[in-house]
C-alpha cells in the first residue's frame, strides 16, 4: 500500500507486497513513475503490462478519479514461471 503525490512524482510505502522480493521497503519514499514502470517490466505479465503502465500514469489516475472514488486494475504477475493475480488501486 502506497501514498502517492502525483504532483511531486513521489510515493511512500506503507505496506509491502508479500510476494515480491526486493520490493519497496516500508516507510521508504520512491520516485513513483520510474519505480512503478520498473515494477511492471520486472513483474507484470506481458499480456497486462502495457495496460498496467497506462493505468498507473498520473494523467490516467487523475482522469479516473474525476468519475470514481476508487480506481482498480486487476492484472497477473509472473513469478518464477508461475502467474498469480494482483490488483492495483
């Protein structure tokens, strides 16, 4: 779980992802766009990657939040040859 400041392109991790090794440590600030694009390239299944990157784009988030209080995107992660479902909010 992250808090994201879209204007500053800054995030802070409040809860780590249990199935991702070398993820963002709890309490750590990170550059939002670069970090999430790297996450997508390293973890998100190819079939979902392009749409995931569009979903996490600051302009897309701003647009989605104009109409919805919560925006979500369900995708698959590839880990050691196995896929599992994940969801971005």
